[in-house]
C-alpha cells in the first residue's frame, strides 16, 4: 500500500463487502469524503437519514440505466467503521447488478476500488482500534472453528491490546521516573525513586516472561494443531486418517509402502482446529521415492505438535526402531488391527481402523490432548509470531536494564523496550514520555 496516507485519505474507496459470486443480497461499502456524493449520484435523491436503512433506486449516473432497487445506509463520520463517511448499498447479488454498480461507482470522480485491507487500515488510521484488534478482525473473518472464533472476538474487542498497552503505559511511567532522576538534582526528587523504578521494571519483566511462556497455545489455536500419524509400513496409518476424517482421502492397500507423500486433512476436534497428516511407513526404503517419503515423514514428525504412533497388531509385539526413535511425551501410541491381535495388550490402546473398534476412546484421548495444547486460557493469549518477536525484543531490553553500566544506556534500554511494545499495538510515539513527566510530576514547579 502507498504510504502517502494524506493523499490516500482524500480518496473515497469502495468494494463489494459481501462474498464474490451469486447471492441473495450483495453489500457494497464506500468510505471517504465523497461517499455521500456517490450515493446522491446513484440514487438521484437527497441523502437518507443517518444510520437508517432506506429504500433507493440506483441508476447509472451517466446513462440513467436502472441498476437495481435496494437499500442504502449512510453512516456519517466519525461514528462509522472507518471513522470517515461510510455508505452501504444492499443490492441483489446477481453478477450483472454487481458489475453495473461497480462500473458506475468506479466512474465517479475521486472514487476508486479499495485495496485489500484498506477499510480496516483507515479505521486504524482514524484510531478506531489498535493493530491487535485489526488482526483480531482478520482472524474472525478467517475463523473456522468455534474456539478460533472466541479467541478472535476477544482480540477484536481489544483484550490483547489492553495488556500490551498497560505494560507500555507502566513502562513509560518508569521511564519518566528514570529520566527525572537524570535530569533533576537529588534534592528536588522524592527519596526511593531509584528503587521504585527497579521494582516496576522487575514486575513488568516478570509479567511479560509469563505471557511468553505459554507453550504457543494462542498461536496453535489460531493456526491449528499439527498431528502427524507415524508408524511402520502397513500398520493402517492411512486407514486411520480416513476414519478420523470420515473421508476417503488416502490410498489404502495391503502393499507395504503405499503412502509416499504427506497427506493432510483439516479437522475440528471439540471446536479446536487440527491439521492431521498421514505419512509414509518408516523403514529402510526400497527405492529413492520411498526414501524421500520416509524423510518427509520424519521431518513432519519433528514439526508436529502431537504425534500419533500406529503399530501393526498383526505383527505385534514387534516394534520397529525408527518409530520408537520418534516417540516422546507428545506422542499418543495405538495398536491398530485389534481384530488380528493374538492377545490384548494392556499397555496400549487397541483400535481397529477397519471395524471402528476403540475409535471413540482414541478420539476422546485426542480431544483431551488437543484441548491441553490449545485451550482458550483465562487471560488473552499470544496469537502471532509478530507479537512474540516484539515481546522477545522488549524483554531482552528489560533484562539488560539492571546490568547496563551507565544511566544513559539504561534509559536507552527502557526506551527500546517501550518502542517494541508500541510496535505491537501500533503506538510508536515515545515522545509521550515528556507529556507524562509534566502531567504526573509537576517537577517544573
Ligand atoms: N484386519 C485389519 N486390517 C486393517 C486394519 N486397518 C487397516 N487394515 C489393512 O491393512 C492394510 C494396510 O493399511 P494402510 O492403511 O494402507 O496402511 P499404512 O500404514 O498406511 O501403510 P503404508 O502407507 O504402506 O505405510 C490394508 O490392507 C488395510 O485394509 C484393521 O484395523 N484391521
Ligand atoms: Mg499409508
């Protein structure tokens, strides 16, 4: 996007806000100084009452051609989504209607098609919300499961931004105290200031560390939990993938070494998003292709949040070393082909991908494991690498603070830490420190 935002904000943008393709109703949204003029041009009438759905006939301003009969809503700025004048047109969702209105709007002076994310960008530019809320909005639109939706709502409503802003505010206050120490002689300042700054920095450091030490739950919930099925060839891994996804996705055969590529399916387990992957059977490969398959299987196993190791009940108690090597505390182990098992094994869960035996128990176990790894915690969770990177940066500076040798360097540590936090919510102006000094202290007398 062009960064010359002053010039950009003079322009009025529009876009089809509803999905593409035929639909009962389609919604166009316009935002900017000419939004109301555009509505007048198409409806050939005075503006409707603000925020009230009003029936209008929309005509092409040049040809007078009737485009559609629909509803218009006018939201005068700043009380609108973007903070600018906004107009919504609700029309019939036919291709020709949409094409006609698009063409009519694009032909108006100072009106152009919006770029991706531009409405939200304008809302941010007008202080409607911070960056984390904008990201929450994007997540809400992309949410596929109930838990993702809840997390996105929370972020959209500013819960996450509040935490980051609170740390930043407290940090700015600590900076103000610290700079006061530098700038003013001891007699002018209350005693114990130095200890107070150190104390506050220690508290913020502790809270950020805790927030970062979240095992990636929020991020896993946003992006999906990766479960990889591993095991020796022919154990029934592909059969299990098909069972769990209730689809015939992967080829199943009695041939040893059927699967070579990694096959992924997206599932929802108790509202949590899961990406389940089937992989090649682990063994000394017979050819180059299988060997590549085994390499990919191992790579996927290492990247997985959770592994599902499948042993073959027909050859039990044989356990191959390649699968054993990959098993760790993030692994659920099952014994497939329970129907062929000589005698029950009490150590592992026996299932049958063919008959469905034991699958409900396995599903229950998987749900618990998934919930543990991406459950919606009581406090808003870290959801993006962008936030994590900035928080790591902030924490690094805060941790350096106590050991930095000079006052000037210490002040710089704090300023960098505050700037890193500001990057998350989109508040980068550290000059605010000065305001705080004057507001809170009246040191200037
Ligand atoms: N009796 C019995 N046979 C099963 C069961 N599950 C799978 N099979 C059979 O076992 C054979 C291998 O199944 P697959 O699902 O292809 O096994 P795989 O682990 O994906 O095998 P590779 O892709 O070669 O590593 C097929 O003939 C399946 O029909 C089961 O629970 N019981
Ligand atoms: Mg397979």
